[in-house]
C-alpha cells in the first residue's frame, strides 16, 4: 500500500476529542445522536498501547499486616491534625487502611493500653510449666526407655537359653543368681 502526502500521526482518543468542535450542553452531535462516531472512537481499543492484565496469581498464605505502636500513634496524630473534609479519606487511601483500624487504635489509645497498640503473636499461648512437672515428665520418659531396653535384653537372654538347650551346651549360672536363690 502506497502512502500519499505527509504521514498521518497517530493520536489518542482524548486528543481526537480535543480536536472535535465544541458543543454546548444539550446540543446534538453532527449525526443527530448523542452516541455518535466520537463515542465509538473512545470505546475502540488503542492497538499501540499495551493492555495491562492484573497478575492472577494468589499467594498461598496471605501475609497479615502488622503495625508498630509508633506507626499507629503517628497515623492517629496525623488524623487528629486534619481539618478539611476529604483529607481523612485521602490519608486512609494513601496508607491503605480502613476507618475501622482508626476506631480500634483510638479505643486502645484512649484506654491507655499502649502495649495493645503493638502487634501481638497470634495463636495458642504457651504455658509455663513448673520445673517439678518437667523433671517428672523427663524421668517418666527415661523410665519407659529403660523398661523397653530391659525387655529386649530379657528376650535375648531367653533366646540364648533355648538355643543352648537345643544344642546341648551347658550354661553356667552367674554367681549372683546362685546366691540370691
């Protein structure tokens, strides 16, 4: 295809709208309809601009946001210093918070629980055990382990006795057992 004349520069739909003649409110477009050719130009995708697709990958385990006490107090001070309407929403959007966060943090600040402002570890609380209980558990486990070893040793000795009887090998009795009997 052969181009004639000067090359036409590509323009965005907004620039085309700017080049269109101005209309007064309530005035009809040239085609007589309000949704004419200029509206169709706006809806058409621009092939020159890349289409941004959001990342569909979701993290396996979401990360819980944790805020320090200093950060919470700083945000509360900023919120208290705001005077004009709309500034609070802008601050919340900028920091990525909800108004419920502010309510919770204010309540904690007013109760005087500054420790409550710092993030807490979630989950089951660990119990502190008495040292006697810990020692008792350790001795019980040791006793069970020794009992298992004794059972194995007795089984080996019984096996050796049976083998010696079958083969006709006389076993000498230990001196300690002869004295005890």
